[in-house]
């Protein structure tokens, strides 16, 4: 089932304002990060196998697609202060599993 159709992503679609949409997105990212804390271990840096490299590339594409969906939702609600591509890039970077690991898992 695509992420956009999952029940826990509904809060993004139901957001009435841009802040609520971003907060909902943060909740989704936290949920995913907490459920998959070792996903960073499949990065190409951790393993040279073709399967691991392909899995990491798929995860990166999926994060990009989710970031694009959230930014499009935000644009439906109102304008952005930055360009669309920059907003998508920013959200994509902030949802990096390595960043989640460093900020949430390693800092405690």
C-alpha cells in the first residue's frame, strides 16, 4: 500500500494549514523512524552489495516522493516563501534516516 494511502498519513491530507501539514509530516517521519531505526544500516556506506545499494536507492526515492506529496499539499493551502524544488529538497534532507538516528537515537 502506498504511503499516501496509509491511515497514519491521513493527518497530512487533512491538515487545514501549512503548519499543521508540516507537523503531521513530522509525526509521520517520527513514526517511520521509530519503527525502522536500523534502516540507515542499509546505506551503501554500510554494505557494498547490489541488494543493499538498490534498497537504499529505493528508500531515497520513496522519501523524495513523500516530500513532494507533502509540499504539494502545502501549496494547495497557500504559497511558499521559497521555490518548490528547494522546499522538496529541504523536507527530503530533514527526513534522512541517518539524521533521525543521530538526533533521536544517539542523543539519548
